[in-house]
């Protein structure tokens, strides 16, 4: 067997990276393919060089062992480069993580004035960031949210807040966010919310008129509100708040407890993407248990204080 040809086969036995980071397999394939081409080329030209041996003195070809050693060195260099790339990708990923609260710390978010569902007295709350044109947001809204709404929100256990996060890749999302806000002026925000997620087609003049009629809105008042663009700044601030927390995708959920006046959410957990009903249930049950225990402790302390003199 011609040695260079045998080595070109060995190149493709390099074990792939187990981390499966984006682009690493492509880099490895490109580098090894290049080495394979060079060795195969050497195999092709070696016979012609042998024929020319009689006409001039030729340096001795490297031994098979030398070629194997060279190949191992090339593979070692590739693995070193892959390690450096993996480190760089991990560092960049860490920079893009959301600003999650550290152990023992609290992330406070002012939720005053945001659309919400649930009992005013509820102290456990969820704040959702969402995009009316995001398919993942629609799947959550149509499949998971109804169960949360039934089991926790309408049951009076959890207060549910909504913030807009229209993404640049969805050019119609900002308009739909304004539509929902204008419907909210007439007490129909959540009804508009449900319809917009149920049907994510772009709204033209005819489909918008049908939506307004289906919601039972005063068309003149709605159209005037929408034309004014009064909610554009509110939505911009909602997007800015997500960016400050390094939340760059939707849906995203902040879980925590509300201040006594219901205006400030102390966030203890953040979920990026809808992980399924069971994940929401586990977080909410934990928060409800902690909230109930805190309320019991406070009540006991108050009763103890009232039974003492001084």
C-alpha cells in the first residue's frame, strides 16, 4: 500500500468533539479534509518523482513512522485550536446570560400599570415577556397558559402580568402589541391577547375590522387610540427593560412575590422559553409554599406582640 494513501484514511478516524458546540465539527472537518487532500496529492505525484530519480539526486522520502508522527502533531494542533474555540464560545455565552438574581439577592421589577390577570390580593406573581408573532409564544399561550390560568390565576393564587417584547425578526409584532393595548382601554386586552395568538396572520384593514367587531369594541374609539400611537413608548420601555436584564428572546418569564401594594415584583426565578406546564407548576408551588409560610410567621409574630405589655 502506498503510505500517503493509507495515512489519508487515518485522518478521517479523528474522534469528533463530544461537546457539539456550533461550528466545531465544521472546523475539524475542514482542517482534516485539507490534510487528507495534501497527503493524497503526495501519493499521486510520488510515482512521477520516482521515474525522475535516475536523472537527478532526490532527497529520501520520509518514513512511514515520520508521516504518522507528523499526522499526530497536526491532530494535536487541531485539538488545541478546538479547545481555544470552545473556551471563547463559553465566555461569550456567559456574557449573554440573563441577569438572574444571585443566591440571596432579589431582582426588583416595577409592574405598576402593566396588564394583569388574577386576584388583587395574590402575592405570588408571574411576569411574561412575549411577542404576538412568535410561534413559541403562541404555543405557550394556546397550550400551557390556559392550564396556569385555570389552576393558579383564576383560582386566586397567582397574579399574572404581561409585557411586550416584539422582536426585530417579526415586523408585525409591534403593531399587534399596540392593537392589544388599545383593546385594553375597553377592558378587552386579554381577549385580544388570546385571539392574536390563536391567529398569527398579519392584520390588514379587513382582518383588523373583524377583530374589533369580534371583541365587541367601540370601533371609533379603538381606531382613534390606535392612530394616536400612544402605546408605542410604553412598548419601547418594555423592550428596554428586557434588554437591561439581557433577555433577548421570547417567551421569557419572571417569577416572584409582590410588594404589599402590588407594584413591585421581587424576582427569584427566571425562565427563558416555555418548558412545559410541570416546570411552571413546580416553581409556583414552591413560591406559594414559601409565601404561605412567611404569612403564617408574620401572623404569629403579630399575635405574640399583641399579647404582651409594653
